[in-house]
């Protein structure tokens, strides 16, 4: 089953509250494609309105004594097989305490089976080093049919949920969050800067999903 939000990052969350000299730097690595890389309307990269930066700001606002490094190893246009191939070189040397993985939008280009192998490789390598992992389901895409279970976006989201349950990791279910927004009367266009990249409002939804693993909602 998916990890318990109340306990999965408990030790890290407690560390973020500690004051000098009892604290240390906490490293959060955001791995993935163009969305964590900060691409809005291509070729514009709006770093400071993307979820890695927003997460950093929110954590610092709540944990003023903390030393936090949010490190982005994402590459625009990349799929998870390429991300897995450079995982040892680019991600693990950052000595992460937490890794977020976000590839599903682009993984529609390589299919479910290849994606499953790539995500599993990254998960198993991170967990072998006792690194906490939060898997991200995709943000929205204006070209997708979010109401169709057979749409590739939904299929990849389901696989990510299954991987989080299999490996008992964290899960930031962004696609579910985007769908909830639609049920309140909003439109997907409200959350998008272009067909496949969220805007600031969309990134805020992602930030909320990740933040709840550090600061669980009672």
C-alpha cells in the first residue's frame, strides 16, 4: 500500500524543525521532465513559479530554522528511461533525503511497459540507499480525455499509483487534484500555460500535494 502520510517523512519533518547546531541540510531532488524543470509556455522557463521553488518557499515559511536544498535534475522533453539511465550520475550524488519523480506526461511516448521498468529501476536504486521517494502522477494535458480510463494519461497515472503501493512510497496524485478542481466548476485551461504545461495555479496544486507529505493535514 502507499506509505502513510503521517509517518513516511516524519524523521525528515522533525529534522526541519531543529535549530542550529542540531540541524543539518536536507536535500530534496526533483527529477523528471519539463514540468519540474520549470517550462511554462515553451521556451520560457519560469523557475520561480514552478513547484520545486514553491515547495522550497512553503517549507521554509513553516520551518524557519531549516537548511533546505531543493535540487532540480529535470530535463525538458525527457522520458523516464532516459531519466533512469542518468539516475546514478545526476541524482544520487546530490545525497538526497527525498526524491520526487515526475515523468508521466512524456512517458506516453514510450508506453506502459518501458515506463514500468524505468520507474522500478529508479525506485529500487533509491530505496536501496534508504532514500524516501514521492511519485507524482501527471498534471493535466489539454489534448487528453481525462474522463476516459483508457486515455494514456489515466493509464500512466494508474501505473504510478500501483508502483507507489508496491514499493510503499509517497504519492502526490496530481492528476486526481486537477480532476477535483474541475469538479468545483473550474476548467483545465485555468491551470495551464500551454497544452501540456501547468501555469502558476497548476504548480500550486502540485506543491500542495507534495507539501502534505512533509506537513500532513490532520
